[in-house]
């Protein structure tokens, strides 16, 4: 490729949107049939959603299309022509771009630099002035904007995801694949991003293929859906003709075939006065902490969580919730303040965790709670590998019994429905939702007194989300104190007993959930308290 | 079944790296005006071509196994330690001194004392890097390298000064060990017992990492420190322990060089085994059993060196070029393998 500058200002997608046809795509990983003769038809300039339970094969299918995996059988037709996509580069040349749930932007650089460097045909020498000019006129065409000179590290999650998408658009993609792009975004941010993509499809500039678990997004934006189930095509439909019930039954298949997972019935929380008598499990006093760049992120925070109570922490992402959870988990040092569990100072040591029964379900479990180079069984043993059932031999506590480790993980896998049910798989071979389940199984696999949870159903299909919510409620009924940090206000309203709102590192609002007014909460989340 | 496939998969990049290295070395030799094919044959012959070659190779492999463990064990805890040469030198010196001071005691006691002294000295030396990382956040790679230089300087200072045997005239050395305290050869071979102990050390390290609570904890720390912290593991202390353990192995390398080869501590101890251990550990992906094979391979390259010099008159640096090529292509193929494999 030559290093000439693409003239973005003239027209965004000179070649127009791509149509895709996937014909009987199959892909195996070892003994697992991730895809079994799956076909898919996406019209040019349509907004197409790909649905399915966790582990259904959605990510695998789009990764084949984007050149990350090579399918074992089947072929792709792009704009009616058969194409052999051997690498992401091939896919880029055909105009296919992909955006992930996680960010790939370089956080030390500015928005402009990220956009420039994304190009495949990066020339050896950049004419910075001209690049900037091109960028500026490109940005002027976009309905959402980012400050070109802002540093990526200073962007919020929503803005980073926008940058990911802008990066793709700047490279004149004709087909944009998005794998759960909104799981790190608030509903408002999601609407902004998806609304803009939707508009581009209406202008016949782009085709969008999006994986999502959120029916709300499907009904709002999709023209058509394709549903996968356990590696097979389960059905297709057009919108608005196809209703969410119909999609749900395609996703889940025949109801008799699956374990019953009753939805979360809102249980009546314990009465207020008995709650006041309940033990104060977690007390946080005057907590201060900084983020990765040393900027204060948590400021003078006080919070009490009692046993048998679930407290929700609401807030726009980037207001110190992440740092708060990391401090509680022992992944980050507090700069001041104290944390008491059961009345005793808590420093997140292994001994204290066990003594007080403190467990957690952090967000991004693969990054925060798993060792990706280890198997499912090993990951499930992270909590108790040094305890009697898993250790053995002379002086219990010195030697591992891998046999017992695997046996225990088998029973956890069965109990929590992790798929595929193979303890010897590397954990990063599981689908996102199943990693989450494996961690949940490990953390709830013993009696819990205090549970710290952050965005527990990001990226989960609705049945899995309901199952996790139910587990949380069961833990609460059993007397656990739960701190639930979530960016999903609906989740908090449905589950918690009390709600606090975090903004700029402080708690700015606290209310019993039963009396909560979403409008007032939204106002506080947006910093309207000041 | 799966395990064999995995083992084969992990061998592929290594074989590819060896082939590419051979090719590149041949080109290098040819470009310098020497016969390329003959040079390659000589490498093979000098390393594994005869009983004598094998014995030479294995004698060199013994210390490399220990120094490779000094890289491998801390690496499992997520640290890149490259200062084994310093721990080897100081461990050897400590062993030599114990050997001299305890000369009148029973042989078993002398050897055990030497091993212990070497182990503790090497462990403490590398432990400094672990401690700096744990307490001060100092990068352990840099600090271990600097400490290696310091260790060698301290070694030279002591051996040329206070601890010098006045009888060692042109090569400053410590006083020689009593010949009764020297470690002999494995029966039937011209290879000293250090080889057997090296293999044993690799097996022990493997067992420790694979089957003990400590080993598993180390693997968690190295695999994902965030997950380790979340489950309450004492990350810093485990890193410190891994570095002390690794340093102990490098110290033992020095002890065997003293007690089986040199008979005293002198500058010949610092023959680059510490650095070759880095190469071996990376090639073996820090797997203690892989270290055994890797050490034999690198020992072979060292053994063939003299043959290359004698027959082809190749300069001394040729062996270093060969090692460097091997290291770079191993790392390159390793990265490629990861890219092509499971990820994202
Ligand atoms: N690299 C891999 N190695 C082994 N197995 C894999 C790999 N990638 C996916 N799988 C398996 O293939 C199946 C489909 O996984 P995939 O990631 O496509 O699911 P998904 O539909 O995207 O699920 P989720 O909604 O949870 O992200 C799963 O059973 C998963 O364990
Ligand atoms: Mg997925």
C-alpha cells in the first residue's frame, strides 16, 4: 500500500456498505464444536444483531469473519463475492473492522494520535499538519465528537468506546463488527454511540453487525437478528415483527431441556428496624485513595454495610467506583482512612478474608480475578488451594492434591452451570459469560459474610444475569452483607435495599431503595448536587 | 492425548528456532569467509559427536542447569532476573571459604557446609533484587544485572586481596580445597557429580512448583498479580521468596564449579554460565524439566567452541554469535507462536 492520505472529507465510505453471507461456517476448538454449520445473512446498510446465550459461539463467528480465526468449514461471501479471509489484515483490506468489549486504544496518547496510528497503511513519515487537517474535517462529519487533543487516559469509558468506533470509521470501514460494545457504557452513552451508527446505516454508508445481550438495544436499532444456540443457528427474524419473547425462546431453546432458572423475584427486604439491629459488617471511614495516575479518586468516603443487606453504589463510571472496589479487594492501597470488617481493621489479607468470609465478584473477571494461563480447575482453586480439602499429605497444608482440585471444580461447574463442563480447559478458552460463572462459583463456593460485587452481569445473557442476581439474593437471605457497585441503575433498583450515589469520589446521595426517585438519582449521578 | 499434543506444540517453535539459527549461523560463517557446512558439522560433532564430546557437553550443562533455575523460579513469580552470574561467583566464593576453613572436618560435613554457604549467599544476593522490588518497586531486571556486576567486582576484590592464597602467583585464587573434599566423577563417565545434582535440582524445582502450595501460589502471583491480591496472597513476600530460592540455585552452581572443577575460587568461575542460564530458562519457558534439555543444548554449543577454533580457526566470538542467534530466534518464534495461538 502506498502512503497517500485518504481523502476523508470527500466521502466517508466511497465503496458503500458491504453485505455479508456466511455459509455453513464450522469451527472446532479441540473437542468443542464452537460453530456447527452456521449460516448468516446480513444485508448491505442494515443494522444486524447477533444474539445467543453465553458460549453460543457469537464471538467465534465474528472472529472468523474478521480474520482472527480460520473457520474449519464453510465460506464467506462479501458483496456477493466469495472471499478468503486469512488474517485481520485481509479483513481490513475488504473494509471489515471490529470493535471489542475491551479497549485497544493507547492510553498514553492523544485522541488524534490514536486515530492516525490506527491506519494499516501507516506511512513511514507522517505529514502531521495534513493529517490533522484531515482529522478535523473527518470529525466535523461525525455526529459525536471527541476533543482531538485530549489524552486517552483522561477519557471516560464511553468516550473510549467512541474513540474505538471513530478509529474504525476513520479507516473507511464498510462493515463494522461490534462484540458487546456497550457493556462498559451507561445506557445514555450506549444510545449516543449506537444512534450514530444507526444513522450511518440509514445514510447507506455502513453495515453494522453487533453482538449484544441487551434486548433494549435490539428493539431500538436492529433491522434483523440472527440467534445462535450452542454453536448452531437457532433462528433469524426481522424487526419490528419479531418480539423479544420470540428472540428469548430462540436463544434458550426448548424450555424443558434446560435447568430451571427462575427469574429474580423481588424479595421484600428485611424491615428497617431489624436492619438497624443487624451487625455492621463493613464500616468504611474517611477513605481516601488515588487512581493509577496518582490523582485522588476516592475522597473522604464513609459507608456502612450491615449483614443481610445489599447496598448499591450508583454512579457514572469513572467517579471512583473502580478505585473503591480495588481498595476493598486489596488491589490498591488506600492513602488514608480505615476499613473495619466485623469491627476489626481489615487489610485484605488471606487470613482476614477467611476469618470474616469476605469474597468478591469484580468486574472484568479475566483481568481481576483469574489467571488466564491456568485451567478452569486451577482458577476455581484460587481461594482454597492451601486448605485442607485441596491440600494433602504429611502436614496438611503443604502439598496440593490436583485430583481433589479437579473433583471439587467438577462439582462447582455442575452446580453453577459452567459450559463447557471441562475443568481442564484453559480459562481463557471459555466464553465471557462462563468465565464470570466460574468466578462466581469459586467465590460463592463457601459461606460468605461480606460480598463485594462490581458490575456482575456485564456481558451476560439474560438467563445468566437472572441466575447471578438470584445467587446474590440468596447470599443476602443467608445473612451476607453485599456491596453492589453497578453502572446499571435498573439493576440496583431491582436488587438493593439502600442506594448511595458516588460522584467525584464522594458519596453525594443516600436513600432507601424503596423511596428512591430515579430522576433525583440521575441528577446526583450527573453531579447536580453541587 | 491432549498433553502430548501440547508438548509437541511447545516443541515446534524450538525446533524452528534451531533450524533458523543453523541457517543464519551458516550464512554468518560463509560471509566471514569460512566453510559454512563444515562449521555446522563441527558444531554437531563437538557437542554430541563422540563420547568425549558428550562428556564435555554434560560437564558444561551441569552449572547451566542451576543458573537457569535462578531465572526460571523467579520468572514463575513474574520476575525477570538476569543476575545469576553474580550469585554464582559469590556462592562459589563462600563455598570455597567454608571448604578451606573446615578442611579438617569430615568430608560430608565439609561438602554440606559448602553447599549451604553457597545456597545462602546466592539466595541473599538475588534476594536483594526481590527485596528492592517488593519494598521499593525497583525493577528487578535492572537491579539484578547491576548486582551481578557488583557481585563480580566484590569477588575479584576479595580473591585478589584478603582471601588470596599467596601461593597463587599469576592467577589470583583462594587457597585450594583438600583433594579429599573434591567432588569426583560419576562412575563410568568423565562428568562430575554436579550433573546429577543439577538434574535433581531441576526435578525438585519442578515438583515444588507443580505439587506444593508454595509453588501454586508463586504461579498465581506470576500469572496475574491482581488475582493474587484479590485472593489475599502476600504478593511481595512470595516474590521475595522466589528470588531467594532462585538465587540459591545459582549459588550452588558456583559451589559445584569450585568443588568439582576448579578446586578453589578464581576468575574462571565467571565463565558466563549465569548468562547462558538466562538463555536456557527462556528457551524452556521457565519450565524446570525443559531446563534440563536446554542446558544440554547450550552446553553442547560451548563444547563445540574449541573444535571450531582449532579446526577452522574461527574467532572466539563465533560461539557467542551462535548463542545470540539462538536466543533471538527462540524469543522470536515464541512470540510468533503466542500470536498465532489462542488469544483475544
Ligand atoms: N480460543 C478458544 N479455545 C477453546 N475454546 C474456545 C475458544 N474460543 C471459544 N471457545 C469455546 O467456543 C464456544 C463459543 O465461545 P464464544 O466465545 O464464541 O461464545 P459467545 O457466544 O461469544 O459467548 P459470550 O456471550 O459469553 O461472550 C465456548 O464453548 C468456548 O468455550
Ligand atoms: Mg463473546
